[in-house]
């Protein structure tokens, strides 16, 4: 399955947008249980808290192995990849603090 972030605009920075994207990915994962390709070609940047809200949450729920096996990012700039890594790291740090 493929999810295109273009409909969310070039900048993902709103909490509501993050929640919408998370739910879309989560639903796709539960419906077919296969890999989800996320096209980020039209996404210029993303707030770190949105990356945590989307990818950090999925990483914690799926575990590292299944996350990297099932979530495939395509056309993501190095900046976006870094932001997503920071979001995952922030989610892991919050988990450790809890």
C-alpha cells in the first residue's frame, strides 16, 4: 500500500495533521498487514513533535524490527529522515523516563 503525504502540504506541523497521518498509517497496517510505502516527495519539512507523534508512536507500537520492515519511506530528504529519527529518539526517551 502507498500513502502520499502531498495532500497534507509541504510542511507538516499541526498536531491534528499528525494525528490524521498516524491514524491513516495505523489503519493501513491493520487492514492488510503488509508494507506501507510513504511517499514524501512533496513534503519539505516536518515539526519534530509531529515526527514523534507519527513515527515515534509507530516505532514504539511495532518495535524496531517490524517498524523498519513495514514502514518504507520514499523520496524523503536527508533533513526529513533526520527529523523522523529525532522524533523516534524523543519517543524512546519519553518511554525511558516514564
